[in-house]
C-alpha cells in the first residue's frame, strides 16, 4: 500500500471520507507544527537531514531515504493493512471478530491507554531538544533527528485514534498532548520517566535502549488489542521503534569500545583524564535508566491490567505464541515480594500479574544488549562486567518503592543508602564530567574522542557521508 504524500496530511486511512475528522486533524496540524518549532529539536530549522520516510506500510518496502529539511518533514497517519479474518485472541471475547468501533463499556479504559501512550511521544522529543548542540558526529545527529521525527509521527498515530473514535473528548485530549511539557512543574507529562532531563548523549543512548524498550513491550501488548485500529497503529509503530533501540544499544556499545581502547592505550581503568567515560560511570547510568524504565510497567499486581486483559483491550507480549488458554482464569504466575527482610518468590493469579510478566520479559530482553557490551569488554581482556540491577533497586512505583536495596537486591537502611548511593547512581561530579565531554563534532567523518565510530551503515552510506547539511 503506497502512501500518498500529496495530501495535506499523508495517510492510508481515507480521512477524506470523513469531513468531521479531516477538519479536526487539519485544525490540530498547525498546533502541532507550532509545538514542534517551539519545543522540537533546537536550531534545526535550516538543516537538511538524511532521513528515512515511510512510503509504504508493506513489510518489505516501507522506507525511503533522502535529504529533508526538518520543518518540512511530512508527518502522517499510517496503519498496517487490515485483516478481515482477524479474531480476538484473549480474554472473555476470545474468538470474536475484532472491533472496528469501540464498545461503550471499554471506551474509558481505551481512551486512558491511548492518552498515556500518546503523551510519551512528544515528551521524549522535548527531553532531547538540546542534544543536537552537542552531537558527537553527524551520524549521531542524524539518528537523533530520525528518532525525533518518528516520535512526532507516533504522536500523530495516537491523536488520530483520539480524534477518529472519541469525539469531543478525543479532541480535547489531542490538544492537551501539546499543553503538557516534559519537566513542567505545572503541567508535567503523565509518566515520571518522561519528565527526567536528557542532558547528555550517554543519557540519550541509555534512554533509547531502556526506555524505548519499554515502549516496544507496551506497543506490542497494545498490538494484540481487540480494538483493531489501535492494533494496526501499534504494529506499524513497532517497525520504527526498533531503530530507536538499535541507536541505544550500538551507541552504548561504541562508548564501551572507546573506553576499552583508552584503558588499553593508557594502562588504567581511570580514563577520565584521557577524555573517556570510565566503565564504572557507565554502570551508574545503566542503574539509573534501568530502574526508572522498570517503574513504567506499574504495580506488580494490578486490577487495571487484569481488567484490560480480561476485556481484550491489552494483551501480553507475543500473546499468540503463549501456550495457555488465553483466559487466565485458573492460571498462576510467580512474582517476587518482600517477606520480612528477604525477597522471596510467591505464586499469584496470572490475571493479576500481567504487568509483572511484561516486566519479566523486558528484563530478559534488556539483558541481551548488556551481554553484548560485556563481550566487547571481554574481547579487550578486561574483567569488568556490566550488570542489570535487581528489579527492587531504586524503585518509585510498586511494592519495592517502600524499601531501599543494593543493586544486588539486598535490603538496606536509609543511612546506608545515603552513604552508598553515589557508588550506584550518577552523582553531581559524574554528571558534570560527562557533560564536559559533550562538545559538538559536525565535520563529516569526524567523531568525538569519547565514542567509537559505528561499524554499520545507514542505507549503505559510509560513516564519512554528510548525514546532515548545514545551510
């Protein structure tokens, strides 16, 4: 299905057939562009960037690469093709045809899920607004902008659903998306992780690895939804989300490689004086971003998540591949809980542990990249190994938020936490040092000293390619 970019709002959902919807979206479009110009990537208006644009939603031909001026990027509304044979795969409506309209009893829950997901998209753009000023290379600058424009398109995806299916409530929600801002004390973003500052590129790579990975699992769960337009929207969004996580994993890997090179060249683990980021500091940033992202999965036992599953509006990750009855009425699931001063395993009803199962799968998936970073260190002959901290570490949501633990999961007192937290999380000196390295490099083929060049290519273009043109 080829997408028509001659439309004012490129789309494959026939908005011309619905005058009310078309008017609503065309009224929202200039508000979005105003938001982008005010809070999108700073100082990017005159840049030409080698961007990927969707030209088709088909699996094998959806991307086209070319230079685009940032304000001229064509955001649109794209859903994967519909499947007339698709049936609901879980919950009490299992086996029924998927919904093309929203059943009234599920309207409020679906609206809440769509608003929460949609709110994260512009939030990450706002968090990363200043990063272009300190890019380590044109390759990285281009990847930052690619992520930014795709997050903007993901906002369009959720706004389309709100405008098309929720009437006046949806139109008000769409407007509110542009009124809340990351870190705003009066109108913050809904989820706390999206009010954190992303002030340096190490934080950016950690965000795209860990926090965008949460996005992958949330979108995959929503892609199972009985509400077919939401499912089709999320399936297309997942094709773009994969690139965001790739940027994070390879970005951190390139930092680790450069750090190991500097350690070997100078025969020391303390490489700060040589302009590198020591592995201990990278581990601290890992601890911080992993724990913040782990909070995004919510409570370990959740009535809301159980209701979402039972009603068919949000499934599990890879629902169709799970070998059970997809009803969970008599199924159990093991979770961790605190008993006295020890963390133990407890069997609970699986329907109440849908969030925790998703968190378990997220942690397993997160560990894959960590192993690859450790392989880089091992290949250089060093003993240091990165570690994903225990899920109870540094939590602000869920049962573990009431306790303080070491990264290994040992329960500790508040005084011990205060004495040792700087060993586990970035302190002011760490942040100042990392920030001091953030000097822009904008000459094609050149790169900052603290990170290695990429080993891969973008659309077969070498690292020396002029990925961003300054006019």
